[in-house]
C-alpha cells in the first residue's frame, strides 16, 4: 500500500460557521435538496459526530452508485472535520481508502477559505495520479457548489 498526499484550497461565499453546519450536521437533509441531479439521498448511522457512518446515494446515470464515509473527527470550535471514504465511489481497483482533513477559516473580506488535506491509500503498487485526484475533487466540487448556491438562495437555512 502507498499513500498519496494532496493539499487543496477553495473559497466559498458562505460564512465559515454556516458552511460548516451545512456540510457536517445538515448534509443529510441539504445535499439532496441542493443537488438532486447528483445526490438522491443521504443515510446516517449516528448523530453526525465521530463514528457516524454516512452513505451518500447518487442519482442514476452517474459513475458511482454510492459512497460511504466514516466521520473521524468533528471540532465545532475550530470549524474542522475529518472523514474517510471507506466504501463505494472511487474505491476498488486502485484505492483502498481516502481520508480528508478539512478546516474552514474566514476568508479575506467575506466568505470562507476551505483547506483540505487528502490522503489516498492505494492498493498494492497502484499509482493514483494528480489528474485522477483532480477528477475526484471536481466531482465533489459539483455538490459543494450546488450547496453554496442553495444557501445563497435560501439565507435562512443553516444559520
């Protein structure tokens, strides 16, 4: 097994506290509303905190049927959360697991700077390229951009 590390940053027009709530504690309700073209449903086993299992079921016609996450850590005071992809999605021939450590901080002016540290755990001698990593980020980004648009259009949600 090998480990490929990747750092990624992106910005959002949503405040850090509101975005944190949306992607951690409200994702099961919010993702299917905000991105029904991508997310069919979200199932939780737990309260959203550490140890929670999250299964995101995708709409028909997408490359993956579902992805399963394990919530590793949630720190509300510091607006950080960690989770691992443990089933479905891109896992299989090349990847055993993907771990994410995310931190949300206030961006200059308004909005949020999202800092993500990712670890891709490969199977055997499999290589996982930067292009493959960027493809995975692009897929995730589609859901997050839809969530942002939903929050902008619905200012009373996740306050």
